[in-house]
């Protein structure tokens, strides 16, 4: 089982690398891992704000990196792309990592 504190701690350690290599401005965790109802086969949900100039290649490369790092499927949502009907739910539970 993947634990929230372990994911957040590792993200905190990785943040400088994420900023440098994938143009991440801010990254947060939400979804089943935050709610402590993660089950085998679930994915890990990340909310990401990218720096200007980031593109789909940065998003895709970040996804591959995080899947390798956490040995789990991940779902990366760009903060700009959150659908209106999901904003309240996601933004109310997201836990951001800060350097």
C-alpha cells in the first residue's frame, strides 16, 4: 500500500530535480493516496503547475519519471487543465510540496 507521507516525503526530496528537468513550478498530491483509500491497482494523482515554456513532452517525461520512481501508475493533471466540475474537489484535497 502506498502511504501519503511516504509519497510526499519523496516528492519533497525530488522537487529540485522536478523543477530542473521537467519545468515543474509546483506539484501536489490528491486523490486516493491523500484520502488514505489507495488500493492495489489505483494510480497516484498529481496536480502540477508547469513553468512557462513547458510542453507535452515535459508532462509525458514527468509521468514516466514518477511512474518509475513510485513503481505505480500515475495520473498527472495540469493545474490549468482542471475541468470546472472537478476544481472544488481537487483543490480542496490537494497537498502541495514546497522546497
